[in-house]
């Protein structure tokens, strides 16, 4: 991997508060021209919830109302054989994400006259998906050797299919693997080893040809994620700046091998958003970066190898206007930070 120089350009985590895919895409393109991402629209339908969105085609999967689970009463063996055959042949077209599960993605793929430097997509990670999707007995499938392994292979195919489609917009792609449940890693409720987490993530990463990121919006043991072949670490720098600063050596190693950090510095709740300005966020971001510059990373290198994002989902905001405010702040902050280059 050669050095990735994003120079503090803005992009987003993915989900937006709109229910109209065209309106969401228009907002993305307005503020994130250089690195747009397709909008997930969980308020439009439960199928666009991050757990349901990538479930389509998984053996035994059932999506009802606001629940997604594996029904063991269904035939699972036949679909598992089909999944493993597609995996071995790398036949990504067997596991697409259809428009009723991702209206924003399909609207985004239909946009014309885009000339971004890269385009970003996202997929739910195997740890988070495996912990959230349970079987009929309520047991998370990550703890089932067969289904847990199948889930990582399945998500790898979903990520690879998505990347193939996004390459039609730009040859340079970024796929984030979203792992909010890594905030629970190491707790009694999530008895997973670091080795298991790394092997599940690497399974998905191997399906991604372009740049691959991991996003976690809470405190986690970043050394585990930084011990993978990940190119970009994405975190909530607004609320949890200290969490990444505890791992200066590992972050420096990521940057030295050409990786990047995506700083989630624009808040995604209304009250915080209302009191911040681009200038106040610049101060906050520079404070979050300081531990790394004190530990041997030149400030300009950090700027060059950084992306700027909202802290997490924008679907948490009440209105499209609030999302526009967050993205406008993000774009303004990007311009301020780029003056330092």
C-alpha cells in the first residue's frame, strides 16, 4: 500500500435521516463532492437498518417487522452449500443488495456527471452482524461455528459486490466495515478472543480490492483493529478522542505503512451540533491530534493522512436540515484544516 493522502477531505459514515433517496443523494453530492458515500436510509424502512440491510440471501434468514434472525426450521444446508460455492468462485453477483434493501445505494449508482477522487461504501462488520443476528433460540450466530464462519464469507461477498458497483462511479473505492459492537469487546457479555475478531475481519477484508476501513463509534481496544490489514481507522473523535490516543505506537505504525485516520469530529446530536462552529471543531480536532504529534507523528503528515467525518450516523438527527448543518460544518472544517497543508 502506498501512502494515502486524503488531506482532511470530508466524507460520511453512511446513514442519513431522509426517507427520499434522491434528496439524500443530493445532500451528499453537495457537501462531499470529492469523496461521496451512498446514503443508508434506516428511517425509510427496517430493511435499511444496518443489520437487515446486508441479510438478504443469508441461509435461513428471516426479516419480519423490526427483527432479523436465522430460522432453523428452514432448510439451511442447501443455501449454505450455495453460499460456499459462490465464495469459492468469488461469484459476487449471487449476493447483491437490492433496491428495497438499499434505495440510497441504487439512487447513488444512477447519478451522472460525478468526478470524485474516490467513492465510499460501507458494510456491517462480521462481529457486529454476528452478535446482532440470532437464531430461533435467541443465540447470536457468531457463537455458532458454521453460521459465524458463513456470515464473514457472506459479508465478504456483499462488500465485494458493492465495491464492483461503486467502481462504475470511480476506480478508487473505500469500503468501511462498520463495527459498533467492538465497543463491547472485552466485556463479559462478548466472550470473543482477539484472534477470532481479527480472523473474521480479515475474511471480509480479503474481498475488498480497494481501500478498507473499520469504523467503531465507541471505546474499544484499538490495538485489535490496528493489528489487521486495515487501511483506515474511523472513530468518534468528538466524544471518544482519548480512546484512540491510548494507542500512539499502533497508530504511528498504521500511518508509517501508508494508512489513514478518519476523525469523526462533527457531532451527530442536535444540541451539540447547535453549539459548534467550524472554528470550535478545529480546536477540538487539533486537541485530539496532539497526543499523536507528541508521539512522533509530524502534524503535516497527520493532516495529509486524515479524513474528516461526522462522529457516527446522521440518521440520529431529526431532520434533513440538521444533517445538512452537520455536513456543512464538516465541509467548512475541511477547508480550515487544509489551509495548514
